[in-house]
C-alpha cells in the first residue's frame, strides 16, 4: 500500500510550520568512498546523472510547506536495521529514523519487522509487514510513508547513499562496517534492495551538514544506518517532533480492536493495573541453556514477593478492579506469587488463549501478534508498572507520557519495597 503525503494543511504538525531547517550538526554520508581530505560530492544519483549542487538562496520566497511538499515527492529515507535485537528495539530505531526523516523532509520507508530472537532460531525470514504492526493512516499525520515495493520501484531497487552517525560521536567504525555488511546481505536477500558494498562504504564516505539543501537534498534514495547513535545528535525542535511521532505511531487498528475486546471482557470495562515483568536476569535460560546469573534470578524472585504489598496499595488507591501481567515464559513465577498472595483478578495471556472470540485466533497462534496485543493492553491501562531496561516497556512509557488523559506509569524498581541489592 502506498501512502502519499497529504495535501491538506490541517494535519501538519506545529513544529513543521515554523521549522527553519538550520544547519546545526554534521553527519557522515557513505555514498561511494571515504577520504581523509576535503569532502566530496556524490557522483551520481539514482537516475545515473551527475548530481547538481544547489545552494539555498537567503530569504527565498517559497514557503516552508511548499518546499517540504516538493522535496517529499521525490526524496526517501530507508531505515537499515534488522536483526540486532528484538522487535521493540527496532521500533525504537524506526522512531529515531522518523525524527531524521521529519527533519530532512523525507518520506520514510515502511520497513518490516522480524519476530523476537528469543522465540527460536531460523527466524530471519519470518517478518511482519509494517501495517500489521502500526496504523499507517494515523502515522501519516506525522510523516508520509512509502511501501517497500514502491520504494524499490522509484529507486531502482537500490539506494544512492548511506547516512552514518556524525563523526563527533564515538563509534567503533570497524564494528559498524562489519555490522553494515551483514545488513547489506540481509536487505538484498529479504527485500531485493542493493546497498553499497562494504569496501565502497568504507572508502567513500562523505561528510555533510545534516539538513543541507546543497548536499542531502540532492540525494533521492537515502538510507540511514547505525540508527541508535542518532539519538545523540542535536535536532532543532526535537521534543515537538518526538511528541508528534509518539502520538501518531500507534499499533494497527486490528490490534487495538482486539485489545478493546480483552479489556472490556476481562475487567468489565473497569479501571485496571497492567504490569510488564521482564527482568532480563533469566534470559540465558532459553533454548535449554543453563542460567548463568542464578543469584540475580533469586534476588528478583525475592523482590517479587516484596512488591506484592505495593501492588495492593495501588489497587486500593486507584480503585483498580483487576491486574493484567505480561511476561516472558521464564518469568512465570511472578504471576504465581501474585495469585498465591490472595490478590484477586490476576490475568495473563492465558485469559486470551482461553477466549473463544474467533478474532483472537491470530494472536493465539503467533507470538509476535500476541506481544503487540499485550502491549496495547498495557498501554491502555489506568496504571502501568514497567521494567526500566526493557524496550518493550520503554515503548509503552514514552507513548503514555504523550497521552492527554493523565494515567500513572511507574517503574517497578521505584516501588517502595523494591531492593536493588
């Protein structure tokens, strides 16, 4: 599905209306070679013609909206990220890439997402389309998108340049290019998209001020790599851009509808508490491996018993009728502790698995979809307890912080009874 930029000004975020696109930072573009001397310009664009550098006249008469519409109609940004961690890590990187795309006035490509690596091996090609995860129409209120297939068509199955982190940021370039080569092969295999080979990317990288009309805007099909490092780059109006992206990058309508069914049937539509219990201490136990941090596992389990009273207090204080707990399989002891403590109405994904609603079948059979559903249930909760170091929690936290109706979000480690040691 192709999603063209909207021509209506009504949905234009406020941060775009006064954005001056000042050049305030540097970033590396790996197009063809890296030099130790002066910067070079890319020799060819996707059409095979020489790039023409155009300086932006001071005080030009074109409005910013007219300029951004013209640029967006022919400029794209492809996030190159795939296998380094679980889906929520990739969601976060997609958000970062979206911030860069918004700043550069580019259309971002709707990449797909793999299942979590902890679900087993051989999942490299088990990917989910963007619109299975996110509501494309809603996200287009913040940023225009293009499907993978349409991007390939408009860019001849390749990209013109790779946007790299600024050289002012401490990055191990040897590790970066080793990782890049793995991604290059994956993107060619999965998507049929050709990225520059590692040898070219190493030797022909160019330094430009990010956001410069004379450099970046002349490159039609641009990719961004090592995305997480762009978090450390200063972007004008970044807080407003983040807020707009967080507000509009929401889970797909099918997932939201399924969550609404679960919430209304589980708690009769009454206020509820949601908990994400993922401490990462026992993740080494998966795939039949022996746990290597048993002391931490035992400490976390002891803390699980300690916070039961804190949960009781929250239930009473906020009049919460039930509790939903999302957790990975190796953390099942926590919900057993809750239920053995005489706390009523404690639910987990077993409630979903036992629901006879045919619309929930896809979630029962697919751990990726189940995770999305549980995440939406936690996002909509009146009170949410999350795990500080988990991307799964962080995604929920940041979106909840943008909610207009004030809901309570607490990190589990901040509960009164939690003991760090």
